[in-house]
């Protein structure tokens, strides 16, 4: 198996050193830059398996980086973990709205960060073992993480792709918000219901004419009917 490459975008060198050490301890290769602008230059030339993103950056901040990255079809879309000193729900929801897949707050435990990184990488590898599926005009190839809606390429975030694949693979099954959290992040992960609803809204927007395929089941959760 090839060594996973992880891009660290963090302007505080002392924190970046701790993050890089966590990355090395799980046998991954870290690359560190101090700004979003530097990150985009690297992303133009190289592929990374995961991005660790600080929100408070000089120049372009982390939220704008996330938004620009997700909206640019030139880049291969990979998981983004936000690392932030902000712990308010509103800040976390904003990050998810702009395309982050996970978050961790400062100060953080190196063990927790390592576990989050491994979980996101493991989820991506797990999806690659799944078969290509088609639902109406939606095509999804987990191995290449490619998807299209009515033959138009769509860039889903890692969480959006995983969630839509879950719904389509289990038509008719209702998933509660807790079920969705467990599927995307693992048991006991501290995500608010609002954050899940935001991800559903973002997913529907990218599904075009099939947005209404995801139905809300009042008081229970979400499903795609048979």
C-alpha cells in the first residue's frame, strides 16, 4: 500500500510540528504550508490524500480556502479536517457548509487527531472496495470517487459521497441523525443535529433534479424510498 500524503495548512509552526508528528506516527507523509495561497500552489502540482486545515490563517482564511477548493473541479476532492480554536456550533456548522468533512478543536489530543485522520483515510479505502451504483440519473464510482448527475460530473465531498452511497445502497431504510453520525464519524462523535441537516441540504443541492429523492421522515431521520 502506498504511503498516504497529508497536507497541513497551519500558520503556527509549533502546532504544525505536533500535527506533523501525529501524521508520521501513523506512517503517513506530511507536507506543511502556512497559508491557503501556498496550499493551492501545491495542489496544482501534487495529489494529497487528506487535508488538515486551520481556520485562522493569514490572507485567505480556512473557510474561504475550503469553499474555493470544493468549488474548483480542477482539484481531486479529498477529505478535509478542520483544526480550529473555535468551538461554537455556528463556527463548526459554517465549516461543514463550506465543505469540511470533520473538525477538531484546539487544544487537541494528538491521539484523538491521529484517530480522526485514520478514520477518514479508512472510510475512503472502505468505499473503494464497494461497487459502482446507479440510481435514476445518479452514477457513483467509489473506487475513483467519481460521480455524475444526468451525465454531468459532480464533486461531492467525502461525507456527501459516503452519505449518498449509504442511502442509495439501502433504498427505503430510514437513517436517524445518530445513525448518520455513526456512519460518517463513528460512535459517540459530538456532532449536532443541525450539522447533519446542513450536510443533507448541501447534498440535495448537488443532486439537481433528484434533490427531492432524499425524504425527511418527521421525528426519525432521512431516507431515499424504493
